[in-house]
C-alpha cells in the first residue's frame, strides 16, 4: 500500500525572521500591528511571509490573548420564525458586516427550547465567545442573567428583559405604534382592533401600549387579541379570533408585517376586501409588506442598522471603552400604502 503523502510543514515566525533577516521579536510586533516598527522592517516581513507561505496561527494567538475573536448572535425564536422573519436576516447581515470588518467571526446560536437554553448557557460560561448580540430576549430570560453575571460584552436588539441596565439598541416601539394607530383613526374608521404579539418581550408589549395610548377613550379591550409570536400563522389565528368576537370590525393594527399578512389571508378568504371593507396596517416594513395584495401600510424600522449598531456596541466594550447604557435609539417612519 502506498503511504499517504507527508503533510507539508507549516512555516513559522522563525522562518519569516530568517528570510527577512530580522529578529523574531520584530516579526511578532509587525504581525500584531504594534507601533515603533520601521517601514523597512514591515516591508521585509511582508516579503518574507509571501516567500515562505506563512499563515498566522490565530488559535494560538487568541489563546495567549484569552480572546476567541468570535461574537455570538443569540436568537431566542422558534426555528420556523428564524427562517420566516426577514428582520432577523437583516439584523444578522448588519451585525456581520461590522464584526467582519473588525476581524471577528459571528457565531449564530438559536434558542428554540429549554434544552437550547441549557446548551447555550453552558457555551457562554465556557468562554467560547468574547461577546454577545441578543435578539428577542424574553422576560425572566436566564441567558440575559448569565450575560450579566459574566459581565460579558453584550448588546441587546430591543430593551433587555426586566429593563436591566444592559447595553441595547432599539427603536421607539411605543411611539411608532401610537403614530400609525393615530393615522389609522384619521382614516375615519371607528371600530379598530389589534393583533398584539409577543407580549413577553419589550417590543410586543410596547406596541400594544402605543395602540392603547393612541386609541384613548375609543380603546375596547374586546377588540384586542393576543398571539404568541410575530409570525404569519399567528396572524391567521389572531384575525380569526377578532372576526369571531367582532364581525363588524373596521380596521386592524397587526404587531408585525408577517402577522398582518396572515390576517389579510383570513380576511380575503372571508370575502372581506382590504381596504374597502376593513383597513389593515403592520409594523416593520419588511418584504412581507410588499408581498401582500394590496401592499401594507406599515412602520419602517431599520433592521440592518440595528444589527450594525449592536455590533459596534459590543466592539466598543471589547476595546475597553465606556458606553451609554441608556440605550441607542434609531428613528422609524410610517410608510403609507394602499391597505388603508
């Protein structure tokens, strides 16, 4: 039997130093980007690296620094919603762009069960990542408690659970929900309901609070139905409940575009025309808003920018910088289409 070919020997810093004709310490300083190294030495090291085919051993360097050069993106959502919700994808891409530019790897961790909670909790305690970006954290979420106990560099997209003073980036969900509800009222509709979603997290509860505020004395509790998530299927269930409770309902604020798309499917199956018979608005300005017929009036939130800002917050902490713990808020705007 022919023996397998011998594995090519990996070039070392010593090989680079020998070819460059300078000390190993100087090569190390160049590789680590340290100051007080002459341009002549930097050029010599660069040429020597190309000549010997040297590849830095990132794992060994990170071990010395006690850094993994990885940041976790923790998503506390069911697998189905992770694939369905375009906002999550936009947040991921925004965060990854910033982290990649800074030389960090993003590690995606999905929490869909109690088993996942224990697994991810152990992963955080094991020091496998330097920081964490958390999406859709819930009230009394043990992951948030672990991050706080570890004093880990972190950033939440949305308010941290139980209003902890942990770094976060968000939008003004209550204000935006109140604004689109007020505009819905201005259309002349009176019996206005809401499909309230995900009330176990700040975004969902704040949107319901904004709806109540804008409705004022016209708010009717029986015209609000609660569903578990910001999903298409939740919108179907919520709209069916609203029609059963109030067949004469004239307008609906759905807590997300996906929820609104599910609601519109039910309305059209029931022979209710949008917007002639019933007006419908969503929240997010995701691709769902343009997939429906008619397109949804909605609130635009900058999902990609939320991810990017969250990544910047984590990197600032890793650099030892002081950050604002009162939150970073991004602006939203109402996008008015033909569903009203």
